[in-house]
C-alpha cells in the first residue's frame, strides 16, 4: 500500500538525505569543501552532493576514534552496558526500516521489496546477535603447574577501519561494525562512493543509541583518496575490507607501507553451482533446482560476490534444466526498483552497466551460445540489463573466469564427478559453491574437494549469522559473521604470573 515513488520524491525534495561526513558525533562538511554527486541508477537523478573526504578528513575521524580509545568510555564499558546500547541501536534502526530501505534502493538500485525484506532485517539480526554475544564470551586459564597462573584474554585492537562495497551497503558494514563495536573498538567506516547514504544515516542513530562520540565515524569519499588514506593511516590498527580482489591486494600493500596493520579481506568470487544427475528425479526436483539456480545469479541483479555465476550441469539433464531456468528467469525482468513487484532492479551505475554489457559482448565474440537475454533495457535513463544465460561455455572464456557482477550465467556441462570438481576449481576465486545431489557420500566428497569457503548442498545462499562467511584463494581470507568474527577485532594477550610458595 506504500507509494514508494511518492516517498522517494518527498525524501529528495525535502532534502532529508544525510550528505556530510560523520566525525566525533556530528555531521561535518569535508574540510576542503569538496563533494561528489550521488546519482540514483534508477533514473540517474541526483540524490545528494555528498562530502568527498580527503586525507585531512580521514585524519580527523581517526583522531576522534583514537581519542575515544584512549579515553576508554566505550572500550572500558562493561559488556552488559555495551550490549544494552547496541540493542537500542538495533531498535532505532528498526524504527527507521522504511527510510533506510528506501535509501538503499535509491542509492544502488536494488528492488525495494528486498531492501525491506532482506537487507534491513539482516542488519537488525546481525547487530542484535553480536550484542547478545558480548557477555557470553569467556577468556581462558591455561593448564599450568600450581605455582603459575596463566590467563589468555581478549582485548580490542583499538581503531578499526572498515571499507565496504556498494552491493549490500548497510549489511556489509554491519557484518563488520557489529562485532568490532561489540568487542570494544572504535571504528571509521569508508562506504562506497556509489552507495554512501545508509551508513551516513545510521551514524546519527548510533549516537542517539548512546554510542559515545568518536566511536562511530563515517568518511564518504573516493576509494583512491579516502579509502587509501584510511588504509595507510598510522593510527589505524586494523582494516576490514570487502570489495574487489584488485583493491584487496592494494589494501595489503598499504598495510605494509604503513604500520603493518592487520588486514582482513573478503574479495570477489566466481562461484560454481554443480548439479549432479541424481538431483533431478521428478518435475518437482527440476523446478526446485532451476528456481534456485536462477535466484543464485539474478537476485540483487547478480551483484553478489557469492553469486552462482557458473552453472555446471551433468550432460544428461542439461537441456531440460536450462529450459526451466529460462522459465524462472521471466520473473527477473528488469523494472523500476520502487515497484513492489519488481525482482530485478537497476545495476549500480552506468560504469557497471557498460562493464556487464562488455562481458556479454565478450561471451558472444568468444563463441558462447546466448540462450536468452543479453540486452540493455532502456527505461527512465536508468541502468538496466536483461537476465542473461550463456550455454556452451568453455573454461578459457572471460565469462567463465572473471567476475562479471551482473545477471549473467555461464553454463558448462560435465560427464563425471571428477570433471565437475576440476571445472569448479579452475578459477582464481574460492568464495562459495553449490552442489545438488541425493547421494550423501557424493555430497561429502564434492564438498571436501571444492576450494571454497562456503559450500551449499541442495540449496544456494541459504545460511545465517551463526556461520562464517569468507573464501579461499584470491577471494581473500577474512571471515565475517559467527563468533569467529571476533578474532579479527581482538588481540590475544597471555599473562604469565608466578605464584610464590608460602
């Protein structure tokens, strides 16, 4: 019943979009007055002129974070007190669900139905889960002789720099800031210049919740300026990064060039989605697999590092599966993301649109068979492309090796299990993979053989906050979610105490 088009017009017309950096508990302009245009991919409308932070702004944010660490108002707060504030923070975000969902859709083009039903609820679960975990983590006492007491305690690393991508702007940030804050750190977030709006808005909610000034800072700006300055800063103790493999490698270089800060990387993917012949024994099975295969690549416009972008199908079931995937792809026809019935929205900007179209052209040029899709959709000057499937793909093609980050599925066939595993592992990435089979022995064998940080069996992209997310190989080595995330944001301290005999 909500008219999201009207809501969007009111939000923009009333200038209720946060556009300044958030440093030390208040909104501020960039010190040199520079801004960048935040453009909606829906219709290329100007949403806001956002502060474009430079080295000086990043330095101010890091200094505020460092001062808050030294002051200890957050770091030294009791776990139960931090827990209470983080829970209030989540409650405030929930109260602003519709506003934040609308900002997310306007900013990066995802359908409002998913911003409302997926992104913001997942942010709430993440913050609340880590808030509840705070007072349930115990330190250790080592087994030593009776004249020694040896303790192993966790301490916050200090100042955490967080650099996040544009595809799930607030959720990717929450996966990092929730455990970092829960552990007692102060943070500086550099959101993508393509989608900075929700991070800027929730910063104020963090202050309203009671997070002390200087603990939660946001510095919007260009990656090669603000992101680089944050990664090179000598007073940043840790960088948590999600983004491309190319930029991830730069982050490691910046750490080496500065203070050897720890760097946690979650990078790109080219995930294999394997369908064994025994997975389909009926029309019902066929429909379930096809529906999941379509969602694995077309959800969120294919702008997912874990997208099932390579479908490896046994030759005996290839034709009927592709026919059914084509049927489900009709659900993902591009349309205005502000329409509640839209399932596939706009790509994030013109640059990403042109990149996806260039990969489609490459697939045709290198001899893959275009089964359906492949065209740009002209609508409201926005960034729309059809869901696309290439058949007869061979491993050496660009569309089989490189991350497209769009709704483009590359299909390859195999004759036997070993060939499927070989094809799956034949890329530089190792973020996620999927396997469909009724044979529990095959499920175990294939899952163990796949070089991927997450393997879905008889499902795809079906997990929650309780399990870690991250990859192998050039997909990086950081792990978001679960209790393992605390390992990134804490130092282990051993205290060895000699106890004198009476």
